[in-house]
C-alpha cells in the first residue's frame, strides 16, 4: 500500500509541470487555457494528497513513535 501511495504522489507531482508546460506551449488549444491548467493543478494536488493518505495508512503503528 505504501508503494501505491508513493506512485500516486509521484503522479501528482508530475502532473503539475505537465499542466504548466501545456499552457506555455499552447497544447491546450485555447486562447485562455488557464482554466484547464487550474483543473489539472487541482487534480494533481488531490492525487498527491490521496497518495499521502495511502502511504500514511501503510506505516506500521510502532514506527510512528520512534
């Protein structure tokens, strides 16, 4: 479960630069693609946070105190 969490965190971190690059290179195909970039930003943050929760649940309780 920890590996799934780390994969989701990595995916969320990769999505953010992709959103910025797609806006900068006009891949989105709109005059104002800022709304699309903000949606991708929201998904990236949500995916990262869900991955962090998964990784937190995978941690053994005895390791938290030490």
